[in-house]
C-alpha cells in the first residue's frame, strides 16, 4: 500500500513528466518565492549599506543594522529553503513510504507557514524603518532603490509563501488515496465465483434440473450401510430331539 496515490502523488516508480511538473501551481509558486528571496537578499547585500564619509558602513534603513541583518537572514534562508523544497517536490513521487511522505508534507506545511510569517515581519520592520529615514541620513538617495525593492519583494514573498502553505495543507488533507489501489486490483481480478454448495451433489442451485440432478447425485452417493436387514445374519433354529 505504500506509495500508492498518497499525498497528491502517484504510485512509486511512476514516470515524472518534467513539463507537467513545471506547470504545477506549486512549482510556479516555488520558483517565484526563490526569485523574490533572491531579490530581497541581493538588494540589501549589494546596496543596503552606504558610506557616510567614513570607513564604517551604515544600513539604509534608518541606520538600523538589525533591519538589514534581518532582511539578509530571511532572504538567504528563504532562498536555500526554496531550493531544498523544489528538489523534494521533484523526488516526492519516488518516496515509497507513506510515513516518509507524510513527514515531508508536514515539514513543508510548518516551514512555509512560518516563513510567510517571517516575511510579514520583514515587510513591517523594513517599511517602518524606511519611513523613519530622513534625507540627511541618506544623501543623494543612496540605496533608496534597494530599500524599496527589499520592502516590495518582502510583501510579494508573503503571498507566495502563503500560497505554498495552502498547497501543502491541501496535500496533507488529501492523505492516502486508496482508489488507485482498489481499482488496480479490481480491474485485474477474476470474476467472482459462487460459493460451492454444501449439498452432497456439489451443485450451487437447488431448483429446476440442477436441483433434481443434485438430489439424484445425493441418492447415488449415499448407499445402504453394511449389515442392514438385507445383509442380516442368518437365524439359527433350535433342533428338536
């Protein structure tokens, strides 16, 4: 029963169509999440720090280093997680154990939901710090485009990770689909045979000609037991003297 139509995937060993896999909504959301995480991470790393006339670099988000560090962390881990789950989606149909499939889906549900929440925090945190940034702290609009890109794609990441969470929950609720297993065995099974009768004639019906044949067979089968009245022992007579 393991691996047969469980958690939204077909039976183990089935051929995976790359084109059909690429068109799945889950795959599209996964790719978008990967791109959005890359934009958030690269924007802050490349242009999220500005030089204010000294060797020390300051974060463009109100000079709050925690904001930049948080954005880098969420983007980098989200980027790596998307790569991991993308590979897991591709290899999911080759997992033979239903228990292992269930663990993989539960891991996806928990991580996707948690990361959607972290991106929500990232959007609120970065937007709040950017609104407090004054032109004096950011001369010549250095890093402004990177800051806006990080905020915007943090918001987009909330939507994609939430969509991935919904898809993972649907897979978990689907569970094990036993229809494939049942239909597979019913299609190849022999037609049902009636149970043999307990009658001595070995027939399955008790009416009509078959019933008469059964009665006759029963009569032929059962014969008179030995030492009956036909085969009784001879009687002895007392002699008269």
